């Protein structure tokens, strides 16, 4: 079945344009509610969101859909994605929903769905939802006496803060650390600074004044320049940049250098291996993670298992093969000892724990390996399938042959935008640049010819 609505991370698109309309949001609520309406108990769903203006509209539409399907809806308001996953389990809900487009601009929005175990839904269940969306849903509506109720739940921020704090070792506090944090004007603008302060840190916060239209705007993990400037300005020991829904994190060291998810995974893997708490013999990452990480882990006797892009595919591999650390270069870090999905705040606390226990600076802790030269470029397309063109296929085969012994090539369509991502890495920077630029030109020329 062709996926019409779901991408690599739920449903995503421009607000008030297909598919992110209130009508579809309501229908998703009915369809998902129907599938998870199992057993004779009173069914319930938690619904969180980030700070986008369109969140009000989609939240109400989803409440209407779920209650029409017979589920009680617990409305959480702005709260991080990992908090929704945690509360789905904690409140014994049948389903969890996060209304967010993560790191995308405010005009976009999305719907992420979690099962009762707190994990993102499988491809199979998403396919079932899509199938229902194409049908007449009136037959799925609850009877008049079984319509669900909706209420706003208080105290959820405090529950998540306590959850995050408990992931720190009991003998470690953040006293003596000056921490700058950028909340991306997003979902964690209240909880993340509070958790850090309660753990003892001196906290300087930016990106904590959401207006509904400034989420991820020149701030957060995708735009760390503001945090780099703040770290220098206040002489912070560390900078923490979250994205709009706080499921990813990027670190800035005391010198203002940006540290990506690959380096952070290396830190956590090495620390947990030394503590004998790392399971699976290594970690799980995607095809986009740097070859330098793989080599670093190999030198430590650890493995790097790769999956396709998308943190839920990382999590699926972790669950199937017994790993407890995984993530993405972009800063999605999953530690299954603590949670079921990426958690930017919890990942940052793990790094802070290493800093406090070793007494070293963030730059000393977090530069674990020298990255192999890597270049990623995007080619935008408006239709068709450029990757199936014979000329493009031949160009890709030639590039793979050239990089076979010294690097890697990854070409894939984005799961959230109309883009083809072209990434190559290898020991020879000039070779990598030449290969990527050549492939981009070939794909663009085919796209233009087709248009």
C-alpha cells in the first residue's frame, strides 16, 4: 500500500494545507481511536503539543475525533514529545499523540502517535490507520452514551521534570556549573530550565518566549548560533540546544564549538561501557552517522549497527537486538533504560553527568573522534521519481564504486519534505565534494528535464 499520509516521523505538512488540516486531524483521531479501542475498559488518550499557532486548531480537532471514537482525551498542552511517550505509559493510556513538526518552521505541523507501551507506532499500524482514513468513518463512531470526555490534566510538567531528574546518578548534582540552554521557543520552554535549576545548575535561558510563530526561528538545535553567542557572553560551561518538541539536542562546549549527536553517542557509549551498563555490544545509529563514529567504536571493541533514517527505526532495531543506546547525528538520542523515544533533556543530563564525574571540560569530554569529511546536499523536486532514472542510477553506481574502499554514499528521499538527500563521506575531502556535487547536478538535470 502506498503511504499517502505517514512519513518517517508521523504525518507532517504545512498547516491548513493537505494533509495538515483540522478535518484530517479529526479523522486520524477517529481512525486511531477505532484501532486502539480494544477490550472492555474505559479507553483514554493523552494529547500534547508544541507551541505552534496551529496547535490550538489541531488539538481541538483531535479531541473531537478521539472522543467521537469513544476515547477519553487528556489534554496536556505544550510539553516535550518524550513526556507524551512517558505519560502514555504512566497514565495507562491506550494511545499518545504529539502535535508537532519537530524542528520545522512554525507554519508546518505534524502528528506523532504512540502506542500504549510508549513506542511510536509500527509501519503496519500506520498502514491500518491510512486504510481507515480512506473509508467512511461514520460507522466507526461511538454511540451517544459512549462518547468520550475531554479534560486538561494538571501537574504533567512536574511529573516529567521528576522523571528527567531521576535519570541522573544519585551522587551527581549540577552545582557549580553554569548552563546556557536554548529551548527553541518550543515545547520544553518551561520544563527544561526548571529541571536543570532543580539539579543545582546556574541556568541562563534563551528561546523561552514562544509567540506561536517563533518556534525554531533562528534558535534551537538547527540554529545554534544564538546559543554559541550566549555561551561566550555569559562564559557558560556548556550550552544545550533543544529543538521545537525537545526530542533532540545539540551541545555547545565552553569554547562555542557545536557538538553533534554522533559525538554525544560516542560519549555515552564509552561511559556506559566503562560502567558495564551498555547492552548489545555497541550502539544503533542511522546510515547518516559519520564513519568516524564507527571507527571510534571499533577501536573500543564496540559495534555500530545502522538503520534507515528515522529514530523509530533506530528504536525498533534496539528493541529487536538488545541495545540500550542509539540515535541520530541530528541529536535524537534514545536511551531505553530511561525512555522509549528520543529525549533531548535526558541526553543532555547524561553528558552533564560525565562532565561532573570526571571534572573535565565539555570540550575534553565531547570530542571523542575526528569526523571523516562528510558533505550533505539536498535536491528539491516537485514530482516524479528522479532516483529511478537510468542516468541517475548509473551515476550513483559509479560514485559507489569510487568510494568503495575509503568512504560511504547515502542517497535517499526525505520522509518529511520533497527533497532528495545526497550524502557522501570519505578520507579525501576533495573527492567527497566532487562526488556529491556531481550527483546533485545529475539529479537536478533529470528533474528539470522531466518538468
